[in-house]
C-alpha cells in the first residue's frame, strides 16, 4: 500500500513522525507534547459536539 492511497490519519501520522525525528527531541518530550495536543483536540471535539 502506498502512502498516496493511505487514509488521512496515516498520512498525518507519517508527517508528524518525520517532523519529530528531524527535530531531534527526546522521546519523553515528544510524548508529553503529544499528550497536550491530544487533550487540546479532545476539548475541541467536545466543544464542537456540544454546539
């Protein structure tokens, strides 16, 4: 399966992995930052569902 035919979430995940690997950040920092992003998007999703 090529990336071109992959789902949007796979494409985004690949882009994020490449960006994070290029930035040479410690895995612990990456995971902490991703948890912040996750909470932010979960809040946005809740707000969108409530409106």
